[in-house]
C-alpha cells in the first residue's frame, strides 16, 4: 500500500510540474450570466447619505428593475483545443469558482492544468456565491437607515466622549 501511495504522489507531482512551465494561450475567453429572474422595487424613498462625516452627500435610489438569482460563468477556450466537449468546473459548499484557479498556497489550480492540456473550461460561481446574483429580497430593500462606521468602536467619541 505504501508503494502505491508514493507512486501516486510522484506521478501527480510530475503531471503538475511538467505543466506549470507551459504558457496558456487562449483563442477566446469571456463570461456570462445564466438563468435568474427580474425583480422590481418601486415606491421606496430616495435617500441621501454621507460616507464620511465631511463627505459629499450621495443619493441612493433603490427603485428599479434588477435581475437576481442568476449563475455567473467564466469561460476559457485554449488555442490548441483538444477535448471534444468543454469541462464545467462546479464548486461545492460555500466555495466559488476561484477554488479552481489557484491552490491555497498559490500554486496553479485545476483550471490552468486543464487549459494547458487543451480543454475548454467553463468555471462557474453558483447562485449566491462569488459573482453570481443573489435572490430577490422582500420590500423594503433595506430596513431602517444605513449605518456608516467611520471611527473605531473603542474610540472615546463612540463611547460618548470626544475623539
């Protein structure tokens, strides 16, 4: 069993190591959203807020038509395409498509490896993750007034004194 584990580790490191030096050459790349639905907010007041105590006021109008609940997909088509069909990288749990771009320690991820081998790759962010849309909210768009924190909570001004 130990021999198989060592052999598998060596094969995996050779596979990834041999690919990391090759440049990725693309014939196309882009992104799109798929699915979703329209959500209309109307009748809400336009609010004026200042993002800093001395800043210029900004008007925030939540009214309008929004598209919500859609999935984001980024695609990469290699110049030397070899696969007959593209690969869809679909993450799990609370992750996003960035999971396939690099490893936590900064090494190239699966997306790069498949591209170097000639596969077209579609990398998705599931609904409510990363760059995908979020579901519609019930009215009002936000309850109460916006709270903008411009000082540290431990400062004397926040505690009732001068700051």
